C-alpha cells in the first residue's frame, strides 16, 4: 500500500516537473486558420462579435507593405485601434472595403456602413463564434497554388515567383508613387550549432512583399552585420524574424527554408 | 472705373479657374498660387515619404534634411481629424524612423 502511494507520488512529481518545463503544448493551427487575427478593440462594447481577419486571402492579393505601411495597420493584433468611424472615413479596412473598389471583377463590400441594408454585412467581419459563410473558400482558392509544408500549406513565395498570385503594392489615393526599390544584397548569418547550415537572408525575396520601413528599424534595429545577436528562443517568442514567421509567413519549424547554406 | 471693374472680374475668374484646375490635377497645378492648406500637408508628406525607397543612397546631410522635414510636418498632421491623425502620424513615424536608422548606420561606419 505504502509502495503504491510512493509510486503514485513519484509519477505525479515527474508529471509536474515535465509540464512545468515544457508548458502547455500549443495547438498547431489548421491551414486555413494560420495567420488568423482576432480584433476586439471596440466590437464587444458595440454589441458585435470580434472581427476575424484571415491573412491568407489578403496576402494573396496585396503586399504586406501596402497594408502595414501605406494603410497603416500595426504589426501587432489590436494595436491599431481601428474604429468603425475610421473605416467609414475610408481608412484602414475602409481603404478597400468601401463598396466602390473592385478586385477580381467584384465590388468589395463596404464595412461599417450606416446604411440599413448594410447592417446584415457586419457579420462578414464581426464573425468570431458565428457560423458565417466566407466570400472565398480556402480549399478552392488555394487548390492550384504550390504546396508548402506548414502554415497555410501554400508556398506563397513560389506562388508569387510563378505569377500565380500578383500582390498589389499600390492603392490609388492611399499609396505614394515611388520608384522601385533598390534591392540590397543577400547575406549569410552564421549559426552557433555545429553542422547547422547558415542562414542565407534574401533581401530580394523580402522586398517583394515589404518595403524598407516595415522591417527597419522597428523589427531589425541593427543594419551592420553582427551588431545584433539573434537567438532562436527570441525568434520563437515573436521577435525579429518571428514577427512574421510565427504568425503569417511560413513558420519557423520549416527550418530548411532559412538554413540553406551548404555546410562546408 | 469700368476698366477697374473688368480687371477685378478677370482676376476673380482666373482664381476660380485656377482652383478648379488644381482640383483636377492636384499635384501639377501649383503654379497659379492658390494653395489649399488641406492638400499642402499631403503633398509634403507624399514627397518626403516617397523617398524611403532610396534611403540607403542619400548622404547624411540629405537624411538629416528629410528628418527635419518629418519633424516640421508632424505638428500639421497632429491638427488633422482623429482618423487621419492616427493613420498619418504612424506613417510619418515609419518614414522618420527609417531615415534616422539609415543616418545612424552611416555615421557608425
């Protein structure tokens, strides 16, 4: 009896120590959920469900820069503090969702309109916990795109290179006409682990989606190679590369996408 | 007297035509001298922030000048309505931060 008690106690202690070290395992999101952002700054106070924003559809049609620089969405969920009046004034979501702009030969529905016929449309965005039929079906939308191993299960980079998606980088009335970006050189980042291939960071691949100001200096403070010491722990916590590569861009568990330099 | 009246009428017509033309092509018609304060800040904002693409090729003096222009523009943006203020202050900050970042990295070299 005493022995059984001690065995049970030992099992409990081991279980406790193990869970304390590893924490609760995070559920990996399903392909259509990856990149999902729930925004609830003012929705619930207004008696509406929080907004569910799916990155996959928007990232297929627009560059990150267009939304996060030109339109001004913050990189952190909820940090923008979007109000219905902002959308109605033609900013943030209302930059495109104004009932006038057309994409793919479809007029983009207007958001937060006061028109009586628009009231039923609130659910298109304010949909957390609601059974809402989306305008685009994820499986159908992505069926002809190159496969990726993780995240949305789509290799967005190849989809863009192959011309299967053509993300817009300019929005009339919002964006500024600029010259095309002078692409900076690619560079290698050494790893600490022996046998682990170094990272080849491609400015070219990143500047397709982002301008300079999206990453510098908010995400990457040091421009001189070797100034900042990056650690995978910090990156997994959502710093540096992890700002995008834990939430929207291909996830960090896809090691070979970054650690590409052949080991000598 | 009649000449003066005709002259004043012509001036008034010219001003109306100029301001109308400026609405059609906001950026190109600044020659008539009718400055719309509302568009003025936006033109300056567009001009400054369109240069972020070339930030790496500017000299330190050019970068300092761009930062000063951002700082000068900020109080004007702060006077806009709530939505515009929120959007454009963030956008302006992104531009300024980038120029400063490139300037500091050049000065460290």
